[in-house]
C-alpha cells in the first residue's frame, strides 16, 4: 500500500504549488504525504494509531475559521461531507483532494467533488496511479 501511495505522490509532485504556511491534513493516517513532501502539518484522523495531532473527524474540524493556508484530504473525502473544509481554509488557500476512481467513473466523481466544493476554483486535475487510480484535484478558495 505504501509503495502505491508514494508512486502517486511522485506523479503529483509536478503539478503542486509549493506547500507552505499552515497545513491541515484530513485523514493523515501514517503521515506518508508529509514525509514524502518534507512538510509539517496539523493532522487529524479518527484512527488513534495514526500520526494525527488531534483525533477528530474531517466533518467537525476542531480549529477556528480561516486557520489554514493549505488543506490536504487524500483517500478520505468519500467518507466526509466536506462542508467544514471551506470554513477552516483561508481565502485564496489551496485544497488538494483525491478520490479513488475506476473504469469510466472519473467524470462522475469529478462532478460530485466540484459540486461539494462549488465555492472553490479548480486549478488542476489529474488521474494518477497504476493499479489503484485516483482523481487528484487542486482547488483554490
């Protein structure tokens, strides 16, 4: 599993802006994203064995309004409503989100994500991964 994730991160590397400022990782898990990109983030996760700084749901993010410059939500958004992301992300902040896709459903998944985050501007989208494919979207508030 880790090898698949790292391969996806390598593919993402070229289209991401510099990740700086205060970063929130929703569903941080073991922290592979932070390790790969050599960044520090505030991680939340419901798994007490994760690398989370705070055990919390991404639907009830326990931070104030406009707290983060960059929010990451990889392989987790299908479990969430996503409504709290906009509240904690600063104006002009970036949101990196991924959702797994399979044969032929990438347009449907993209439409659903764009509807969930309709107040954001889509900057980039890519399908990454060989065995397990993900739709990666970079949005700006």
